[in-house]
C-alpha cells in the first residue's frame, strides 16, 4: 500500500487533485507537540504573544498554542502575496493588522510556510518597527531552495521540497484547508 493511501482516509472528496502525502497527520501532531515543548522551555520566563499569519497558519496555531504550557496571548494578521496563484507574487499586502501593542513584548510569528521568504521578511520589518522585546518565527514548513531572502528561523516544523502543497490550513482558492495531512497539489488552481 502506498503512503498516500495509507495515510488518507478522510479526503476521498479531494483525491483527484492530491498527490503524495508530504507530511502525515501523525507526523504533524508529533512535531507540533515537540515545538510546543521547545517554546515552553524557551519562553518560560516571559510567555510570548503568538501572532498567527492568517489564513494558512490557523490550524497550526490552534494546535501549537494548546501544546505550549504557558499563558500565551494570541493575535492575528492577514497578509496576501499569492492571490489565487500557486506562486508568490512577491508583493505583500496587509489585509488585517494586529489589535495589540508590541512594545516591549516577546513576539513569536506563527507562519504556515516559508518559500521565497519575501512575505516573512516584510512582516519582520513591519512588526520590528513596533519595538518588541524580541521577534522570532515558528514556521510549520520551510520549502527547500526557494528562499530569495536569507532567513533565521528559530523554530521549523519540517523542511519540504519546493512543491506546492495543501492541507492542514494551506489552500488553493480557499479549499483543502481542512485536510489533516499535507499533500502535494496536482490539480489546477
């Protein structure tokens, strides 16, 4: 039995557009738990503000914050650099800004996937201008060989090939976010 068939029992409605399982639901769950323990240890003295980058990181953020054993606070930002495409345009647009003040706070950006790094670089500069005490990143996925901007990521869930992926919050035209594993996308956008 191939890995794709073995891992996916709930996505029969999407099978025609899904390729291989890149990260299984079990692997996601285990790694998010590990990240939660690392963050708990690293921020024990000063629980961070978790900034979820919507919409792709919502599933990751929900699981991650439950895995952190600290009284964390959360806020949300929405940025756009893809539109309906499967490649980033490189042009970042803030769709929803934060509601809280970052001055003097330890801030942890929770991101779904880092590919070119342009969006994340923009976010770091944008949020860094608000004078947080610290500003770090926890990315679920890092696409290998895609970065156009050097990145220093404190926490990374998985390094994956540069294929376009969906599931566990990642989408194409707002679909497939509800898949519990991460798959290559072989359909048309």
